[in-house]
């Protein structure tokens, strides 16, 4: 296995695990126990990797990185949405 294939496999696996978090936040409709700042950082890093991996010629890592970046973006979007639209909050 090449380093690109190994790294890309980790990226894909991380993305698959992260989709569990996306499904959970969507089901719960609330954010608990996570920092959107952490997901924001890892989403930004993932966006950087979309430039960096092709620059290195590591296309398997690129596609794995794209997968995890999409899951991070989905989670962060839901976290921001549910943070500002909390259940039971009535701003009258």
C-alpha cells in the first residue's frame, strides 16, 4: 500500500464515522458536548487539503479528504442552525 492509499483510507474512514455525528445532531435537533469551533477548524483544514493533496499528487487522499470535509461542513451547518434555532426558545 502506498502512503496515499493508507492516508486516503484513514480520511474515508474518518468521514464515515463523522457522518454518524451528522445523523445524530440531525435527529436530536440540538448541539450538546461539542464545540463548533473545533469542527470549524477541522472543516477549514479539510478545505486546505483539497488544494494540498492534488498539489502533492495524492488523489486518493484528495477524495478521502473531500468526503470528510463534506461531513464536517454538514455537521457545522447543522450545529450553527440548531444553535440559533433552539427547541423551546421563544423570542417574543
